[in-house]
């Protein structure tokens, strides 16, 4: 098997875990986000002030569609929110790089080096960091975070956990009731969600065709699309009071 591919048994276990997670998510999907903790506006978090982060944003703007770029930037905002909720202190530069670059290979061409877009994207991000004279430590953290962001369960490591939970929140609404409603309102207003479901769905269909043994493909075929469509963020819960 190629790196990132799952055995038949692993695919079955992934489907089972995904179904269980969808059941756990159901109350949040039905109820939507909690009421905000205060009436004050929620600040949008700026990117870390480094050349590598600025270059990463330029790379993302050049390589990603507008809906996927907006998703990536929302992930950064939600990852910082989860850091506060969960009491984590990540490497902020590495976390930003992972969020902005994590979907570079989503729906990309088939390659013999890996059977999962997350692994391909992790390697591409690592090479980007090396070319930008980033540290080996940063490259390693970013690689691990991107490589694990499609896992059903939250992976270990602050940056990997935060990207994972932020991406799942933005895509399917997981942990929506753990985030302050004012944060959701601010992020959803600042980074437009228009076109995301259709764009994401088309890319996941490509993943299912090109990399059928990957985690992404397994999750898609096990019913990910309904979860994406029923995401309270997609349904506009944050705009109602």
C-alpha cells in the first residue's frame, strides 16, 4: 500500500468511528451554537508577523480556489479559539502555516508517492517551509498537523489537534457549541462561506476516485456530504438571534 492508504479493516473501523462521531455531533447540529458569553464584538486574529507566514498566504492565494482559501483562513480563526477553550499554547507560526496550507493537495492530481491528499499536502507544506528557510522543527510540526487533519479522532500534539478540530468545525460543525457565538459570527462574516459546499464536494469526489483507500475517500463514501450540508454554520445559525 502507498503511504496514507487504509487497509480494508481500517476503512471499516474508520466508517464505524465516523458514524459514532456523527451521532455524538447530533445535539450540536440540531441546536446550533450556544449564546455568546458577552455582547462585545469578537476580534479577528491577525496572522503571526513573519515572512514565512506572509509567503504562505501568498502561496495559498495562488493555489487555492476562493472557497477553499476562505475555509483555510476560517480554520486559523477557529484554531485560535479552540486554543483558548482547551488551554493549549501552540507554536502560533506553525499553527498558522498548517491552517493556511493544509488543503493544497485537496482534489489534486494522482501521484505515486502517497495515497492520501493529506500526506501529499503535508509533504508539499514541508518542502515550502524548507525552501523558505523555516526551521526543521516548524516543518515537522506542520507536516504532522496536515497529515493527521482528516483523522476521525483528534490527534495528539497542540497544532495537530487544533487544526483538526478547526477543520471539522468548519466543514461539519463538530464542537460548534464549544465556541463562543460571537466568535462564530465574526469569523463567518469576515470570511465568506459562499460556494464552499459545492467546491468542497467536487474535490472530495475527486479524492474518492483517485485515492479510494484514503481516509478522506472513506469518510466521503460513509456519508460525509449530509454532515457538510447540515453544518449549522452552513445553514446560517449564526445570523439568527
